[in-house]
C-alpha cells in the first residue's frame, strides 16, 4: 500500500527503540485512534520483523499520521520513564 507507514518505521526515524510492552501499547492506542476516525481497524501487511528473523503482520497508517504516531510514542516513552521499575521486574 502506497503512502502508508508502520509504527516501527516511525520509531526508527525518531531513534527510539521500543520494547515489546511499549510496542503493543503504542499499537493498541494507534489502532483505537484509526478505528475511531475510519470506523475500522487499520489494514495490515506481512513484513520482515524489525528485531529478528521471520515476518510479522504490521498495521499500516496513512503517511500523514507520522506526527500522531510520534506523539503517541513520546507519550508512552515518557510514561514508562516516570513509572520506573515499580515491581522490580526489569
């Protein structure tokens, strides 16, 4: 699909490395935003994984959503930093 971007592409362009928990959280927030605006979940495309061998189905967002995705990534990064290691599991 032309003019579509993925969350990992945006994170990489920001120089942000997200762990799985943050990736899922950002993905869930973005999917909800997309569904609210378009009445359906974002389309997906099978692409190579960003952190290992194999492939994964990535949600595709309009390219003009880059700033929205950046904002959600920043929000989740800031929240994780403020929370610290509450349960000693890191």
